[in-house]
C-alpha cells in the first residue's frame, strides 16, 4: 500500500513539474520546484513516523532550511531579472 502511495506521489510530482515547466514563465518552474520539495519533505516526515528513527527529523529540518533558502534566492534573482 505504501509503495503505491509513494509511486502515485512520485508520478504526480513529475507530472506537475512537466506541466509547470512547459511555459516560458520561470515563476511557474519555481512553483513546481517548491511543490515537489514540499512533497519530499512531507514524505521524509512520514518515513520518520513509520520507522521511528530519530535522526530523520534532523534531515527533514535541514532539507526544509535548504528548500526555503533556495526558493527565496531563486525568487530574488527572478525578481531582479525583470
């Protein structure tokens, strides 16, 4: 069951990235990237709840910080480029 949920989430993420990156608007690509990163973060938290491994929460926190800072930096440079 978890395998099917994971595969569906992965396929939906890829479809969303392709759909958002199809146009010439770089903001749509940034939204797709941020959406996929958020889904990965939720998946990491879910894995922590299932496996009860303590250090995964630290990995999730690091991933959250890197994702947020990367999105902010990309949005800044997209705003400067206009």
